[in-house]
C-alpha cells in the first residue's frame, strides 16, 4: 500500500486528499477542504495566496504519513519573485479587468496552439506593472511548491497555458519570450519529475494544471471518448497525440494544451458552473433545492461564452439582460434562471463536442463528465440529451485522483500508460450512466 498527499486548488474550493493505491484500486480520502475565490482590493481582483498556503500546510499536517506530495491548481495565474526570491505583490486573479481590452497579435496560434483567452499569462504580463522588478515568474502550483521546498521549476502542463510554450517543440518559445526579462521563466519539469523535499517527504511534479490531472482520471474504456471537466469552467474536448493548428481550429476557438504523457488536451473553455456559483452568491441560497425546482422550470437559451459573464458581479441580472438584448424570453424566477444556465451549458457542451470531432477527425462514442459538476444530475441528463450520446458521470474528484495517480506511478506503486491509470479509476470509483432521451 502506498499513500500520497494531493493538494488540489480549484477556483471555488481547495482540498488536500490522502490517496491510497492498493490491489488494483485507487481511493482518496479528503482530509481538508477550504473555500477559494476572488478578493477585491481597491481596484484589483486578487487571490489570497498566503491564506491558501496556510490551508495547504494544515492539510498536509492532517494527511499523516505519506510517500509523496503533489500540487495542482487552476491555470494561467502566477506570482513574481524578486532577486532574493521574495514575492512581489499578491497574485492577480485571471478575472481581473486588466486584460479586458487585450487584442491578440497575429501568428500566435501557429506557435502556441492556444485558444484566445484574454487572461492567458502572456496577456497578463502585457498589463503587469511589476514585470520590470521581477527576476522570476512561478505559476501558482510551482509557487506553493517553492515555498514548501525552496526549489523552483515550471511544470510543463500548466506552462502550456501561459501561451509562451511552442506546442510542437514542448519548450519555452524563444520567439514568444523574447521581450521578457532573461531568466524570468524557470526550467521546465514534467509530471512525475522530482520537485524537492518538504519535511523529509519528496514533492513530485504532477499534471499541475488541474484540468490535466482531471483528464488523467477520466475512466474511459477506449480512446473514443470526449470529456467535460465540469467545475467553475467546463473544459470540453478530446485527447489527441498531436495538436490541431489549422485556421479552422483557431476560428472555432479550440485550444491545444499539454497533457500528461505527451498528450494534447484539445478543448474549448465553456463558461461552466461559474454562472451558477455567481447566481447563488447573489441570491445567498443553497444549490440543491434550486436544482430540484429547475427540473420543472422553463429555460431560455443564451450564449454562456459571451465575455460579459467573465467578471464577478450580478449574474442573474446579466443573464436576464442578455436575453432581453437578444429577443429571447426573459427568465424571471430563480428556478427559470437556473434552468436557463443548465440548458445553455448543455447546448454549449454539445457544440464543443461536435466541433472537436469535426476539427480533429476523432470520433466519440461516450462523453465523460468529471469534476463537481458530475454531481449535477440535471446537467448530466441535459448534456446526454443535447449530445445524443451516453454520459458517464464521475468521479467528482477526478483532479485529485489524477494528481494521486501520477504520484503513485512516480513512486512505482502503479505502472503503465494512462489507459492503465484509467482502469484503476474505473474499477474503484462509483460512476453513473445517463442515456440520451
Ligand atoms: P473547481 O475545481 O473549479 O473549484 P469543482 O470541480 O469543485 O470546481 O466543482 C464545483 C461545482 O460543482 C460547484 O460550483 C457546483 O455547481 C457543483 N457541485 C458540487 N457539489 C454538487 C452537488 N452535490 N450537486 C450539484 N452540483 C454540485
Ligand atoms: C480550470 C482552469 C481552466 C483554465 C482556467 C483558468 O480550473 O484551470 O483549465 O482555463 O482554470
């Protein structure tokens, strides 16, 4: 039996789990969970990174004896260090308005393969006042890992979300990083590589982009699957062995992110359950009763990917306003608004899966929904209905499981390719199947 600790920081909550791999099964026990979210300081939206670090330490204390520690988090955001290694300023949240009016230069997609998102690290750096004072940039999981171990590096899967990696060569692009201070970007390390030691316990690089770890734990039986990593965002796509860099792919806003074991996560960001999280924050109510009411409510379709929904704010009003502006029936009650969100997400899931197949040539026979959204039965059923494909829902903690499995492989507690790791998940995690109606 081998136990490891996985730190998984989502945009809405963080957790530390103790993962155990034994007898062909993988199990995770949550030892600590804590809320996460934006903190507005005057004009800027930040993360509370020191608070998160404190929670990580608490969680690691509760995890007991483990053979390895691995950290993943949401992508793109970073801390800047000065020449002494001290943090320069509190990391800024990707939903901050500082990149709202960015227009991307031409010719990026052919090099980095990334869907245009105004908050990709490279665009944040264009609006970064601290850059002239910075000696190094560490993405959030690498920053926390540095604080634990004193060692620095840039884990590859998350580094691909910066927009500064040459997607074909898998290295920092000399062309795209030319304007940055020399040495700003640390050496790359890959999932499974050693990343230092914390209080005698090895820290192991995992797919430190949470979505990369989530895709590791998709319990697929064959390679003919699509995934929806469904939490604050819905990351919807397929797994490929090489990137798709065609003009059609760029126009369809598909991204080629680096996955574990040299895979490509070919996907689109769909606005996801953020829409619901923000509605609940506004109404100050719980989710479950609203979901029950939404089952029988009438919804209106809106475009969940409209950038008006990106910043925090009065989400119910914005959804109603969108419907008014686009001559759609305006949802009135909270149940109608929730139903509109779920119908619209299901339609966006369907479109992304259809586009991913058309643009990559990969055929799909099942859709795997993983992450917290796999607990939303109505959304899973509506997604199956919209796609006309079976949906397999679970695990809800796919990201933590993917983190655990990559560590377990690094310490030789499991062996084999992704298909083998996925078999362990299939054998040990409860899954639920939804057939299209
Ligand atoms: P992230 O990693 O982005 O913070 P998670 O994968 O933890 O997100 O998913 C969080 C979301 O999962 C919540 O916003 C909520 O919509 C959904 N969720 C969690 N638990 C349930 C539940 N019991 N029923 C329905 N939805 C749920
Ligand atoms: C999901 C996620 C997603 C990124 C976004 C910034 O948590 O990592 O893959 O696009 O956050």
